[in-house]
C-alpha cells in the first residue's frame, strides 16, 4: 500500500478485472466527471480517442468513504478527436469537448460488469474553427439554469476564450443562444467550474499559471477583468468547487499536487494563495509522466455530489480517489500565506471605534479590487515582454531566411575569421 493510502487521504477502489483492464489501457487521460445522480463516472482517454464510462458506487462508513466501480463501457466514435473536456447534461447524456475537433453530445449506453467496447454516434455536434465561436475546445462546465435549461461553458484553447451556450434540453438539446463570455486576460484556458449557487465562475489560466475568478453577474462580458486570482499553481488544469462553494480544488499538472483554496468572509474577491497543497501522487509516478514541465501531475478533477470523494486523473495514474473530508481537514489546519499588497485600501469612517458595516464591506471590496489590479498590471507587463520577444524571434527568422542574408553569408564568415586572427 502506498504512503498516500496509509495517510488516510487516498481511497482504495475495488473493481472487476475487466474494468481494471479498461482503466489500465486509458493512456493519457484528461478530464473526469461524475454524473448528476453520482452513479456514473466518465473519463477522457485523449490519445486513444475514447471515452470510458464506469458505473460507480460510493458508500459511507465510520472508516470513511468507500468506492467501487461495478461496470463499464468504452466508447469510440468518429466524433471523438482528442477528447479533452467532459460534462453530463443529465445522467444519460454526455457532452465532450474535442481539442482537435468540435463539441459532440452522446446518449450513453449501459455499462456491463464485463466491460465492453461500443461505437456510438453523436446526437448532436457543434463544429469548431472557421467562423465558429469554438476554437480547440478543451473543457466543459454544465450548470442547470432552470428546469429543462442548461448553461454550457466551454474553454477554447486556441481561441483564448470561454464561450457560453444556452441549451434547451426539453426541446431536444436545441442551442438557443451562443456568445463569447470571457476573453480578456485568458491565455490557454484549460479548465472551468461554476460554483453550486452559480455566483462564481473559475477558469484555469494555463499560460499565466493562475486561476481567474469572475462574479457571475448579468454585466459579465468578454472584456471583464477577474474579481479574484488564485496564485501559486504551476499549470492549473481541472478544478471544482466544493458542494458548499467555500473551497476550490485545483489540479496542478506541473506538480504532483492538488491545491485547495478557501474563500474568506469577503467571498472569492481578491488575490489568495492555497490554504493547503496536498501531494496526491508518488514522486516516481509524477517523474515518469513529466515529459516536459507542463505534464506529469493530475489533470482531470471532480467531486461527487455529496462532496465525499474527489477523483483525479493523470497519464501514469489513470484514476485515483481521495477523501474530501480529510483533504478539507488539511486545508482548515493550514496557514494560508497572507496576501501582501502595496496598494492596500485605507479603511476610514470609524465613529467611536465602530465602522459602519456597509462602509467597511465597501472598503474591503476596494482593497480586494486593488490587489487584483496589481496582479493584472504584473500580468500585462509580462505579456508585453513575451510579445516583444516573439516579435524579435520572428524578425531574426525573417532575416536568416532572406535573400540578402544568404548572399552576405560569405562576408560574415570572412569577417569572423579575421576577428579571430587579431
């Protein structure tokens, strides 16, 4: 048994041999997702162009949660092309974001104790590229707006955007409206999650090594600045709010870790560091999968409806389950690094040592906004340097491939030889 299992964090999962064989064959995994009724678990097998769907049973006991995968089915389809993001529309309908294709929806066949392979056709596809809003779709979040209506958020890797799609399930999954919801500040958005009360949207921002949080208000648009920023993560990927919305779990694919962030009395506004960083992979597994600095760690991440079990996926550890209560205990016991801002707002308006509640909250919100603005200024400066470096590389490449550069090559070599003789 691994040290993680001995720590009481990891939950040992039982499964029939055929189901374990499917898990072992997944290869590079990306997203993972529980169904709304908590009875199915879908995993994206990226390089194999497959989706594995397992029947899952989660039981609670005095010793903690217990997990069993009881059946499974492995799906193939012409509409699966580097499947990356997953979301359940309902217990029987899955939406898939294909990084090398578009978005596809499938009705799921039943699983069997002896896991089988099954080719399926999509009930609906949304094309990507060209004039479509979708550009290399990579992650999906599904939120219920009201009975029969779903709000689908999709991260677009090459589009550097999050698009919103209003889906009428009652009318046969008809898309009523699509729009770009977020774009400014996004640099390879790789994961998206909506809080259970739909008040907050969190986006993993791969290129800037942080998570951006937006208050989900009617005025939210593609030019909006984030209201919160989560720092100290190498390459954020899958992320999910806890059932009460007080915690956010973030998979760090550049480390063997999951970071747990906690809101404070001011909500998710402002800049914050992890309340806890928990190693959820053995170092040897992480190193084996680290083909580059952006890989090796956990990718997909989800939490069951009861907030009892957290599941993560990675290439060398296709499925692993953890006790949410134990993880939150670590986060509660942790001491988050205090956010130090040189632009802390000055509280004013105290009368006889008391602060008017509205004024106090307004002052705190202003301070949080200044913290975010300070981080965005750093991000803007970094982006400007990156742009100049790319422009310089393009200019050098252009010069080295120009006719005049080739014609003057002998003169440059002669000049270099003469310099060495001096």
